[in-house]
């Protein structure tokens, strides 16, 4: 698993191994399947308490990948880069 998110309706969106899945969460189902929970926990790791969660996030647009240390120093981008990355680079360029 590389990403986990929840929709506004409470369903889960799971990404991993190049696949994306929507996992409906039934409101009446109060107990999770223990085997599924164990499998999920075995495939994940806790974010360390030594900083913000964003300090450990790896961002991707499906083509490029950017680690937190790279995002802190990037000052140049290509027109094809995601707009959020262009904004980050412009902001960093003003600081340095």
C-alpha cells in the first residue's frame, strides 16, 4: 500500500502496486475482519514522532516523485511539472 485516504462518505481509497481501489465501508458494519486488519497492519509502518507527518510523505504525480528534503530546496521546474510543485519552487527561489 502506498496511499490511504477516506472519502467524504467514509469509504476508503487505497493505492498500491499501480492500482487504485475504492473500499466501501458499510455503516452497519461495526467490526472489521481480523484477518484484513492484520494484513493491513503488517503492510504499513507508523510515522515516527520526530516531526510532522508531512516530513515523511513522498509526493508523486504518477510520473515524478519528490521527497521532503528535495521539496525544501527545489527552485526550478519544467512547464510539465505539477502546478503545486511549480508554486513550491517559486516560493523556495524567493527564500534562497
